[in-house]
């Protein structure tokens, strides 16, 4: 699994001209599920996301988590995070998990965030979405939990 985590002042996702998810202060997470990912990776990544200390404390140091600042998380499923462009110019998505595997793992990730007490909004799996955000900082972190090496 891969996640691009952005600290935001606000973020929203629109599908067919309808806002389907919106948050104020918190995190925008672009989440990509790859081949071989399991519930274990989804739960690990959710715990890591919730506990990232990327919000400023009273002294201006990045020392607080989204939970500590009572923020929210907007999760957008994005298979293109597993796009491989090592050869040529057109991305290959063969390492992205198929929808029947990816969608339940995205749901498990979101449920694990909620279980840690974080309000979560989402996009619509598989839909064409427009994401708007105000990146705060900017602060952007890449979290990567690669599947185990294949024999």
C-alpha cells in the first residue's frame, strides 16, 4: 500500500458536480492498494497515518498528530500511485490491486482510522473525482508499505 498524506487546512472531493466528502483541518490521504496487499498492511498504514506527528505544537514544531489537533481525514482511493514508468512514458498499472481486492482494503483502512477516533470522509471508489485542497505548509509525506517479496 502507498499513501500520499497531505496536511490540509481544508479539502473536498466532488463526483459528478456533487461534493461527496469534505473536511476542514486534517489530512488528505491519496491511497493506492497494490498487488499482495492485505488487511495487515491496511491496518498498519492506518495506524501510521493517525500517529504521524506533522502538525505544529505551541512552539511551532511538528510534534502533534491529526488526533491531537482533533482533525479529520479525507481518503481518496488512487490506483495510479502504483503506476510504473520505469520503461517508456505510459504508466503500467499491473502492480495495482484489482478493484475486487482494492475496494475492501480501502474500506478496512478507513474503518481502522475511525476505530482510532478519527472522523473520516471518502471519495467514491472507481469514480472520476475532482479533489480540491489547501495544503498547509505545504506538508506532504509519502507512506509506503510494500508487499512482501515474491519468491
